[in-house]
């Protein structure tokens, strides 16, 4: 396999939790050397979120493969000096400290860019570096609430949070793409860049459809559970035996075929309650009764066979365990083993497959596993490193 796109790029990340580690792990997947700065003794608090992966945290194992762990107590001047030396050798610096904390440590974008013009500096925060929410704590749940995501997610009776940390993931994706864009621009200009990403604004971009729908339509999309708020039929339907099959109809051609070949009731296509993409959602209860009347007499296999034969998009409602054993992932060889201190774990390879390039899939670091080697690389002798370790500086 060929060289990786970010071979030779060094990323220093003062990171914790989910959003920033998600971004930098993807840079590591592409070959970047990612040096993760952690607190001595405790490290990234995501290490203690749970202990379900052979005693390790599921979040930490997911987000931190292929990185090096360097412990530094940045309140100590010796450690702060070591970090500045390290940043001086880096291509990218990422931090998700509280707003203003990086500047107090001399690690703000303006100061670092003045000292290192080629450096790409990225600051990630909950609500941005200005405005009335600047200093508010911003966990994924809170940003889902503030962004309106929770208000449109759930059933008519109850709003719910998404089960995955979507605010963190959205922010991490924009850190990742922002850094890649800045590195690409640097190849042309020779200059680095300062990047700012907030969780609220990142998730706000992902709210584009309901935002436009609400602002210009006068009301938000209704909470509709696993069904689509504005398209019907689109969602799960129970079959004989209780197993659900999900389906989606996108246009009138598919609707007519669905009625004729799946429901075997072609007359429904012209029913005035259902004969357009706007009338079907308006008459959703009646529509669902018609579909349920047919699907309740079919097994999930029979319903899927009819849908496939008619060319109607469909899926089975898998559990997480079923997804882990999904035949499509197995057929496409999407799993690799990653080393951890507790033994190997299965990990999915990155979703963007680059022809001729194997993603980097190296181990999940123990806390401080690379502290000595990195400090020696920066010019500190063995006695100094040992003294720092004993004093809790590193």
C-alpha cells in the first residue's frame, strides 16, 4: 500500500472528552502523528466514562487509537515550556479548553501564529469565543437542547436526545475538515491559519432542514418517532411475528409501484387522500392503517421480498449486536483489530476508502505511555524526565 496522505504531519492536541479526540483520531487515521496531552495521574476524563471494553472505556478506545500520550501538568512552568517546544515542531495544534484558557497559557491562536507562521491552530468550544454564552459549559446533551435538535426528536408525547453524541461529532467533523483545508491552503501559501469551531454552530449546520422548514413554514417539523416528519410512508411497519421492516417512498413513481406490487392494491395510488407527497403526510394515520393491514399478514422476509422486487428502499431494524455482525461489513472486510493494554479489540476502518492507502490502525495508548520518549526527543535528559515524573510535572 502507498504512503498515507498525512505522513510527516505532526498534530499536538490538548484534548479531552469526544469532539476534539474524534477530529484528531481521523487525522491519525490518515497518517498524522498525533500527540495527545493529558493530565498526569488522571488523563483525559473520557478514560473513566465506563469500563466495558475489557476494563477500558468504550469512548476512549473508539476515539484514541494511533495516538501518543504525553502527560504534562501545564500549571507547572517546566511542563508549559515543554509544550511550547513541542508546538514549535508541530504542523497543527488543537485544543478544546474552556474559552480564554488557551490564551492564559500563551496558547491562543494569535500568539501561536505570530511565533509560528506555518502552524495551523484550531480552538474548539461549546458556544464560541464571544457572545453571551461564551463561558457556559457545553456538554453534548446541552447543545442538543440549545440547538433545537431535541425539540424535534422523539414522539409526539416526548422529546428525546439522540443516543449518539451528535453535537460532539458534528464539531469534531468541522475541526477535521477545517484542519485538512488549512493544511491544503498552506501548501499553496506557505502560511498556517487559525480556526475556530463551536459545537452549537456545527450542530446548527446539521439542523439546516428543520431550521428552514420552521422559519419559512411557520411551524417546526412534528416529532414523529422513527417515521419521517414530512414524507410518508417513511419509517417502520410491523410484520407478522412483531419484527419491523423500514421503508421509504421518495416520489410518485415509487408510490404507485408500492401500491401495485407490495400492497397489491393499485387503486390506493389514486386515492385522493394519498395521491401526492403533501397529502400522504396530512393523512398519515389513514395511510398507516392501510399499510399495517397488509404488512401485519406478512412475515418480515415476505415483506422484504416484495419491497426488493418492487425496487422500494427498505431495511430491517437491527440491534447494535446485529450491526456488529452485519454481513455487508464482513463482506467488505471493514473490521480490523486494534491493540490496547487489555488486549485486542475490533474496530471499524474509516469510512472514506482511498485507493492504494491503508488507514493507520495502531494501538490505544496507556496514560503517559510516550511521555519519556517525547520529552527525550525534545532534548530533556533522562534525569530531568525522571525528576519530572517523581514531582508530578509529567
